[in-house]
């Protein structure tokens, strides 16, 4: 089980705790995007994005400056905040196909966010 983020954790630190299986270099662009677009600096700031998580999903989906791995993290995070189902399907039985390294993100987000 991963460690839960604290309200005063930086966004990057919180993402590391929420997505322990994702390399830090994939989380840094996601944290930077949240800071640039929404002024988020701490985990507690995630509460403020909940009302606009749906709109933020559209923004991140069309933002060419965000890499694939960071988009997957952001998509999973924003869907969770918006109360939407995960966009990624679980891997088939018998193993994961190539390129599905972040499919597990959807499963990690079945627990509620805690402040």
C-alpha cells in the first residue's frame, strides 16, 4: 500500500505517493502542468480543481506540450477528481501487452482522495 499524501506536500511529492509505479520523470511534467494551468503547488490545492476537473480533462487532452505518460497521469487524476470512471482498461489475463505500463494507474485510483 502506498503512503497517503499530506495536505502540505508539493504536487510532485503527492503524485509520487499516489502513483508510486510511475517514474518520477513522468510525474514532473504532470505536476508542472497543474502548477502552470491551475496554480497548484500543494496537495491540498487538488480540492480546488474538483469543480473544473471535467474542463481540465479537455484541456489536457488537446495540449500538445504534455507527453503521453504525463497525460495518462493527469487523465487518471482528473477523472478521479471529477468522479468519472477510469479511461484505461485492465490488462488481459496472462500479462500486460506492450505499451500498457500505465494501465495500472486506473486501478490505483479506486481509493478516495484524502485531505
